[in-house]
């Protein structure tokens, strides 16, 4: 089939590469415009654009898909000229207006990183980890006007490991999901796929803000662990240490059977206990060990190293993260 691919960030790259390597023809890519990044604030192309240019594929970068705008009218005209059979989508980042949904025979086919209707929305991977799900996966579905409500074309499952961060899980899903998207294109071309309506009660995963990533130490240890892993690497779980906001990169929960618990004082939620080899913080249940943290203006570092330096320069017996 003749395809136009729509996507922007790094997790969309495996799907684009898989489609390029398939028997289908990717004639163009739609992606977000270049954006300023880094300390120098230089204009940087999206990861999807970089891959497209490497393969000599036409790149379209409209700021909007809305009709009656210069970019919107231009993209409509170009898509009619290209006449794609389908428009596969992975994390494109722009809403598709109703009048564009029928521009391809098989429509716009989205690869979503959850088992719909579970975790519709912008942050399904983070939501699944934060909720303590054991199983997640990816779904291909036809985009319609509602939020991730379209009929399902294909699914695959993925086990969530107890140490998975959202970065770890998203990397696996982006690779396995790429194969699912190619298989979906194959099935649409052959006519073997029959769209199926979504079944079950939907849950929602809204876009995550920096404030959402703040750690609540009055939660149980397992919930704090999920929260940290769900928000790593982006936007990064954090807590206040005095007047400073400190990112928490990695923690280890201490189970009730842990010998370490017997050596620790009773810690209130957010209370810090520093030893020569580790940093512990109290939660609503058992303490957790902080393995990595990032003080203001510094890189992520070993928490024990920070603890030794902090203890050497402080006489405070009671230190809290909030």
C-alpha cells in the first residue's frame, strides 16, 4: 500500500523504520515543525523527520491541520495529490480534523501504547505503571473524532516488570508495536482485518505535568516506587528538600522481611535517614532506599555519595523531603 506516516518523537521511529523496510511504500511523512532544544536553543528536527530525510522521503511539517489555515489547506492539497491508501500514526501530536479522516481509503491508523479501552489519552505507559498493572500492550485502531475511541484493528501484549520505568516499557512497546503496525497494514491490504468495536469500561491517562510528578511520601512504599518509575525519565519524579526541588531517579522499596528494616529508626513520611552507604526515606508504610537523585544544578548522582556530602556539611538530625 501507499502510506503517509504521521509521527514525531523517538518512540515513533521504530514504526517508521519498520514500514520503510516492509513491502509497503512510505511516500511522505507528516511531523511537527522543528523545535528549539538544549542550552543553545537551536532549532532541531524531530526524530521522525531525521529518519525520513535519511531515506529521501518527503517531509511535511504543518503547524496545524485545521481547515481554512495556510498550513491546513496546504496539507489537504498535498495529501489529495499523494492519494495514500492509509495514514499510520504514532505519537504525532496534532489533532486530526473530521474532514481529513476520510482522505485515505483505510483512514488514519493509530498505534497506541495500551490495550484499549484501557488508558486512552496522552500518557498510557506512565498510567499503567503508576496503577500497578501487570500487563499492558499496544493497539492499532482507526482514528475517529473521539479520544482513542475508534474500532480496533490489532493488539499485542507486554508484561510490565517490577523494575520497569516508563522509559524502559515504552522502548519495548515501540519496537514490538512497530511489528504490529506493519501487520495491521498487511491485514488491511489483504482484507483479512475486520475492525472491531472497543469492549469494556475505558480508563484515561491525561497528559502529565511537572506538578503531577511530585512524590507524595504519605503513600505506601509500593505506590511511591510505582510513581518514581512511572515518571522516569520524563518529567522526572521530584521532591522538595528545603527550598530546593530535587529529582529522584531511582529507588528501592524495602520489603517487610528485609533485614535492613531492623537497623533503621522509625521514619515518618518524608523523613530522611543517612548512613555511610545509603539514603533512606520514610513512607506511609516501610522506608524506601534512594539510589539516584539529582540536586539542583547538578547531574543525576549516586544517592549515597550525596548523603555523605550532605552529612559532612550539616548538623541537622531531622531532615525531610516534602
